[in-house]
C-alpha cells in the first residue's frame, strides 16, 4: 500500500519537457519514513527499509497492529496516569490494583507516584542523549509508525479490547524512552513500585511496624527469620531470588554438533501477560543490519535472535543491580538522615496525581516523595518500615543505563561468537541477562556482560555490617548496606574488564545460576562478589535446570540418551528439550521409594498425624518416567511432593552431600535417616484427595489454558528445564501463566541460518486477532500430536516462499 504522498510523488515524476513551469506545484520531498512490511505465517513481520528510521516506522506499525491495546495501557502506566483512567479506589474504598509484570497486584495510586517520580522529562532526555544516532532514528520511526496505525484506524476502528477507549492516545518519544528505562529496571526498582510510590515519613510510629534493627541472637530464631521473610519488601523480591522468572540457553560448538556448525537453544521463561511479553520481528536494512528474533513490548530491536553468522539468547543473571541502604534518622525529624557525623536533609519532590472517583469525578491527590544521596526512600510498612529511628533507601545501577538499546543493536551486528563478546564489552549495558551464543563456524560463547552495582568486595565486607544485613546477604544474596557512611555509597556498574566469559568448542549452558559453571569442565571464579552473592555465589550448589542442562548435553554428546549417533542435530536438540527430564528425581527418587515403600501396604502419618496409605502413590511414582511430559502419570504427584519438600534443597534429604568438585552429580541419593520425606509424600497424597485429583492424573488434563473458548494443554513443569508455571485454580494450572515464551532452535548451513521455534502465547494480545492463539495451538500439538516446530524464514527466498506471505508498503 502506497500513501497518498508516495503516489503523488510517482505521478509527478512522469512526463514533462524539462522547461520550468512557474505555475507547477513545489516538488514533493521524499518521505521521512518509509518501509515495507512482509508478513509470513503466524503474523510475523519482516521489516525492510533503507534506513533505521524506516525500520522503526515499519515495526512500530506492525507492533501496534498486534498490541496497541496492551501497550496503550502500558503508556498510561509509564505516564503515572492509571488512577486517572481506572481509579485509585473502588466504591467500597478498596485500592484498585493491576496485575504487575512479576505477578504481583500493584495499587494504581502507588504505581502512579512511582512512575511520576522516576519517569521525568529529565530522565527521557538523558536516555535520548545517551542513545546513539541509529537508536534515536529507530525510536523516531517506531513512534511515527505506532501513531500512523492509530491514525489510520481511529479509536473506533481499534480492536475490541480497547475500541473507543479514552486511554488510547498517541505516543511520543518520551514514552519510548520511559519504556526503555522501565525495561532496564525490571530486575531491580520495578520490584519496589509500592514501597517507593507509597513511602512517607511517619507522623506516628506505624502500629506493629519495627525497623530492621535485629540482633544476631534474634536472627538465630526460626520465628524471626520467618517473620523477616514474610515482610512485603522481601516477598516482592521472591520471583527474582528464587529464579522463578528465568530462562535456559545453550550455545553448542562444533564439538557438540554432528554438522560442526554452531547451534543455539533460546528459551526465556517470562510472563505470558503484560510488558514482559515477547514479540517476534525481523529487521532488514540492506548492507547495514539484518536480524530476526524477538523483543520485549515497546523495544525497537530484537533482543534475542540470529543473523546470517551467529545466534544468541539470554538468561536472567544473578547480578545485584541494586542495593538497599539502612539509614539512621533524626529523632526530631525523620526526613533527616545521619551520614559522616551529621544529619542531612532529604530532598523532597512534591507530586500530584489525578484519580477517577466512583462518581465519575476527578480528584487531585498530592504526595511528596523523598530521596537521599543513596537513592529514593522505600518503605513496606513492616520490617522495612520508615520509622522515627530508621529508614531505607534504594540505589539502582540500571536507572542510569542509557545504552541498553545501543547494546542490543550492536549485538545484532556481530559476525562471530568472538565479535559478539567484543560487542557486549563495548557498552557492558545489558541490564539483567547473561548471553549464550554460537556461530556458523562452531564456536560457542557464554558471557555475563550485565549491569551490576559498582560495589567492591571491600565495600561488601565493611558496609554490610549489621546482623540483618549479614543474614540477608548470606541467605538471600540481598545487599543491605550502611547508610551512615558516604564511603559505602557507589556509582555506576562493574566494568567490562571484570565481567566473566568463556569461548568453547564443545558447549555452554546457563539456566539462571551464576557464571561459575557454564559446563562440566569450566569454573569461572574470582570475579567481584556483587555479581553472585549468597546462595548464588561461586561454588554454591547448582539448581535443577543447570544440572539437567549439563547432564542432557553430555548424554547427547556421548550418545547415551537413546537417540542416534553422538552430538546434536537440530531435531535432536528439540527432542532432548521436549523430553522434559527431571534431574533431581533421577538422582533421588528410586532410593527414596526403596526405603519408604517397602512392605505390602506402606503407610505413614502426614504432618497432621493422620495415617496415610502410600501404596498407590508408591506405585505411581515407581512407574513414572521421571519426566514432565503431558501424558506422564506421576509427573503431577512428584511435582507436588517436590514443592512440599522445598525443592529438595535441604541437605538432610541427600545421601551424598554437595561437593563443589562434583557440582553436577552432587548431591545425590536418598538419606535413609531422613523421615520427613515420607511425611511429605503423605501430605501430597492428602492434598490430591482434597483437590479430588487422582494420584495418577496426567498434566494434559490439568495444565490448561482456554483460548477461543477451547482448552489447550500446555507442556512443561514449574521446576524442570522444560518450564511453565500456571496459577492453580479449581484443580487446574492455568492463567496467569509464565514460563516458556519465545523459543528458538538455530543452526547454520551453507546457505545461512536454519531456524525453527515458536512464540508460545502467539504474536498478538488482541483476542479477536487470528494470531491470538495460533502458535499456542501449534506449541501444544508438538507435544500432544507430534507436530512440527515452526520454520523461522530468514532469507529473501524463504520469506517470499512462505505460504502466507503478504506485503504492504508504508511511508509518510
């Protein structure tokens, strides 16, 4: 489709004898933005343009077509206007909330003040000033393309989800840069929306609220530890600390593949809702840039993907991107804090928010937020309350990260695994991820050029000096520093020269544990401790997915997994993934069953003292394949048992203790002196009875989402390499879901990249779009019916040969 301007330009180029005509109209200048959008199956846009403005323009239009309703709400969030359009309280006076990016319910009013405080014109300008010319052009184009779609459709022509909605408005460049800041702080400040947006100095001491001034003796008590763990601030960090929001990634080198070419599995585990959804795209600027992959909503370039030479993916890293500071306050004025021998006043920022009232009127609500040299104040009204004696400030290294989009763009220009490493080190600006990659020549890369707070080991030793700070660092990896000393403050991020990486010819893997163990032969150690603290520290026990990732790679390389040959083909990488092995079950379950299920009628008491027959549970688990397959009886039973056991993390469950010299195969075996495990199996049996679920029930009947009024079984499990977590409701694990999202399996042949994959929740969030659930059904059918993964067409020939190929041209 040509715009009227482009058509006029074509008409003006025809005919004429070369003589000037004073009555002729002024020649029409070339359009500022121009792009061709080529669509392939499942609604994937391949944008082709002559420059970055055009590429952004085409993508902005295609993106709006898939997500304008969802993203228009996100823009309202970024502007601090949710209360204006959706209210701050309901008719009964209860706060109006929305589902946040990490599954928490966030009050509109706290959210508005949080974003008003952080998303300022100065922040947008800093982001724009920090961005390179190509990113600025992409942003200008993206905004123009998004607004072009809105203009073309009009409010009443939008999808049903937001048709005629007053909150759908044109976006501007500030909105785009605010979105980049929001993406940067997703692994840090975004966990403190309510704590920051509602932080107020006490008029009187809050009832029941005590600041964290605990003694080492008090912290030895389990009751104190549990109370601290339940405080809202720490609960808000649970998704990050426990690697609930995570990913897997393989980079397979020539020593691990049958072809000798590199191979990559990209497997981020992200929410299926909100701004952390991923969207597929392909941007081509001939001679300058050609990358296909996926990006977060509102980002303007692929974050995960591949080009003709190299493929890459990311996993959430262990870096501490923020620290908390504990402040000693002036008893006479809780807005003054003690530092270096004297009290200093906090800075004050008065803010106002418009709030829609139940009667339809708008109310102006004002609030002053406070900040210190250590960052803005936060308060959770409980263990981290702002009291008359103490308060807490938050410092975030990613709030000043202005190069994250330049980093993503530069990654896409890599020509090899080594050049990708060099590009990563150029800006060192990936906000919260590791990188796994492999190139066409069979070289594999693991690297963590992520942002970590620029805290030295010496500062960690001297400034985490309170009993509570030391307890939180050891048990959770959370850094709570002394705010009474300016020497404990920090600026910026750990530099690239101190970041871990390794290049290999065999393989590397990461599944959200630290950099320490990228494969069975490599130990990356001696790096700044702030990169991996507490349970994530170098040498610490590795998680289920890390151990499984290494074990299944070794099994395939050695040819001992039942598949043909040694080393991976692309199809075998898919088969290995689809098998969904449960590593700790392989290492532990048989010995446990031998001990707990002996005799003709095994039974034991559950946690309430009720005698429970274990016979059927023992039989189901004994027959289970130790995989999280959709049709594997026993998978759901072990999942619940594993959950109740705390994921078998306690050393008392294991016969052979963890050994840092053998981190893949330890711990292993059941410790027969442990009696708690049998009790927990009885608890699991009783839970299934209360839920009215048979012990042999299969996942396909219980892990279901509904799309287009039809149930769709979703594969994977919450703890396994093949990963999904559904919300349990009425005996079904369903929406809201997070886990496998954009998946890519990529290798190379003589013609270029060979790529297959899926976007598990599909390309569009609009419920009446043909691409709302089409890939979701394909994804389920891969596991239920042996269906094929989706081809990801990259070359011109592949794109134009797609059976659903269509093309539109846009300009203005």
